[in-house]
C-alpha cells in the first residue's frame, strides 16, 4: 500500500515538472486516474476527448461526467480518422493512423494554449501488447506519465478505488473498430451495428463482452459464466432476434469466451510462421 502511494506521489511530481499539459482523455480507468492526478498536482491542464463514429456513446457520457466531478477543464473535439483510407482499410497498423490523427489535433491545441506537453493514459502493461498507437505516441512526442511511473492496470484500479473514482472497476472499452478483424472495412454503418449489438446485450444483463463483426456474422464473446445463460432457449432467441434486427444474418457465441485483444491472434500466428 505504501509503495503504491509512493508511486502516486512520484506521478504528481512528474506532472508538476511538465509545466502544463493537454490530456488525451477517454473517460476510461487509466485516463480518469491521470485526470485526478493532474488535478491533484495543480499543473495547468486541459482534458480533451476525441470523438468519432468509433467512440462508444457510453464512453463519451462517462468522460463528461467524470471530468465534471473532478472539475478539470474539459473539451470535446471531433476526429476524422474514417476519412483516412489507411485507417478504414483496417490494416494491423490501424491504431497508428487513429492516434496520429488525435495527437496531431491535441498538439495543435497545446501549441495554441501555450501548454508544453500532450499526455495520455498508457500504462506499464500496455507496453507488453501489440499497440501501434504507441508508435504514434513516440512520433508525436506524447508523454505517458502512468507508464513512466511504472503503474500497472491493477495498481491503477486500486488507486482509483482508494480515491473514490467510479471508473475503478469499469471494464476496458477500446474503440468500436477493435471489434472488426483486420482487413474488414471500417465504416460508420459497421461501427453503429457493433454498438447497437453490444447495447442490446447490455440490456439483457451482459456486461463484460464483445461483439466481433465478421462480415454478416456477429461473433459474441462472453465471460465463461455468462455463456450458459446466453444459450438458454429464451435468452438465445432474444439475442438472435435483436442482432438480426440490427442487420446481422448470422449470430454465433464464441465458446472460448471473452478475451481482450482476441483479434490479434492472427498477428501472433503470422509471427510464429515467419
């Protein structure tokens, strides 16, 4: 516990040393703790949330609520990654182009406000996964104070719990584009279908889950304990009806269950074959 508090104090000291920041703020677990740390540090700051068709509307609502409760100046901007064919063609580097679009706009805001640095909520665990967005971060000179402080996801959740942030146990919520396998075109319509499908499942009581869009098929990933519930005849029928109404022709439940980053499996297979 003491070591965790020492890490937080070191984080505050690092933020004060930056002299002024624009925070890429999503409203998730990591960026919400960083937002509170920015407030606690007293550094001059502006939190900015980038919004596009790939942003779940629930994420935007959470971001606005949390920023208001912490009382940090918060602005919403629109990003245009869907206009970049390198993004909507959905290559494995998709996140690089998305983050480049966001960081370009945040850097312009920082320059206009005379704030020296752009920061984001990447944590120490993020450095272990395949994340092309980290390359964009490096290219644009974006700092990641949580990662630099050595804070892991588990530690960030515990600090968030201690400080009363309601995001402490919030499931991860990456952009909606992450629900589509590489190579499947990302369109506003496809993103809306995914969001509608996940909303429908939430309304049926499923919380931690993903709907992966494979063409006309919705592949549902659920925690192991929810798979039994989902295949009960009356629930299964409701799921099928709701998702077909959205536009999916086929509905499948993945028997391996929910796992973050499952669509990166194809990349790992390619690396092993190389």
